[in-house]
């Protein structure tokens, strides 16, 4: 589709009147809101709010994910010209009222207060009966977000795509923040239903995964992403689902811009099939995390993350169409 007349080329992040519709603007200009949605704190009539969480002070190796939300937003400007491929014509940008809620504001030097600030930030969105899709940031952000969702929905089924299970023991969860322990703490706090949860793409050793099913990357390669999606759908059933996608679930060939890259991961094509074949799950929220732009050759990691976030929008909206 050709771009609209230049006289109508306005920055939709600021001037969009309705909250639905594709965006036919130059991808290389304007404010990089996510998918060229309106930047706003007004949640009236909104279905889904996209919010950034630029926090990376809980990483074990390479930092830089504080820059992830900005990079993902910029990469997303390549997408809103057409409905996403593979969803039988379903067009979330045209059918859902989506806004960019901006980033969580916090004092980077007061890390101890960060989890409560993030939880309250997500709770404000959920209190308006709006779904929240979060752009990280490192994987520690998922714990406060899960707390907010569990307070609203009860224990959640967790689908985690990752190279790591993040179930390493956390001995001081009230004062310590670590991106490798969020799932351990979530289990101990009863935020997730272990019997309804699954880890996909794992390729690191963990001694005790607390009863959560592991589907490692080799199984995805050998059985195929469609079969894995069918298994995951069986595990989560009709429970409310939170989907957390650590970008290092992808192989470094497809996502080099991350703090802890591990070879042997999923391809972007496998991830696309897997996510699309989850259609129909009761998704209540999700995130994509661990994008580190300083290591992101050609911006391909941010592009992958922007596509994951679009798939999360599709998964949320699909049962409601």
C-alpha cells in the first residue's frame, strides 16, 4: 500500500485520534512509539497497554538491557503497515485499542525500591481492566509483574521461552534482585501454578526445576515447534497464562544482542511457528526481555523482540475476536 499524501503525514504517536488502525508513516521518522501507537497515560477505552521497563541492574554478565525498550520500539516501526503474517487475516492493530503507556520511571540509584514501583505500575494498568505487555529490561522485571497479575487473576500458568530456567535458589528475595532467580521466587510465593507451567528452549543445566516441565531446545529442533506448542497448550489448559519470552531463547545467530547468549537455541522461524500455534490460550499478560542493544548486530535482536511482542498481542486478542 502506498504511503498517504505527504500533507497527511503526521506523527501518530502524538496525533492519532482513534486507538485502532494500521500506520502508514515513514518508518524512519517520528517518535518511535511501539507500533506507532499513541503515547498516553489515559487508559479510557484501551484494551492493551505496552509499557517499557528499562532496568538492567540484575544481570550476571553483560549489561545494556536498560536500552532494550527504546530499541524494540524503534524496530517495531517496520511492522504496522500490514496485519501480521500467519494469523489468518487477524489484525490486532485494527481490532484492538492499543496504546504505548511509556516507560516505568524510577531512580536507578534506589534499586531496592524498584520491584514495588514496577508492581504498582502494572497494577495501575490492570486496575483499569487493561492488559499489560512489557518490554524489558532484564528478566528480573518479570517477578514484580507476576505479583501484579497474580493479585488480579490468582496463580498463573507460566510459559517461559528461555535458555535458562531462572529457578536458581534465591535466599534473600526481599532485598536481592537477580534475573536468574525470578522463577524460583515466583514458585515459592505461589504466583504460578507449577503443574500448569512449562519452560521452552532450555539449554543450561539446572539441578532442581521445582516441578516445572522442561522442553529443551533439542526437543524443539527434533520434534518441531508445532508439536511443542501442542504440548504446551495441553499443559496450560484453560488457566490464565503469563508468557515471558527471554530473547536468549533464540540462538545467538538470530539474537546476538543479549547478556547471556547460549548456542543451540531456537531460530526466529521456530519461535514464530511456536507462538502462532499457541493461539487460543488464555493469555492475560506477557513480556519480552533481555534485549541488549550494545551487542545487537544490525538491530536484528530488537527486530525479533518487536515481532515477539506483536505475537503476544495476537495471542491476547485471538480468543476475543
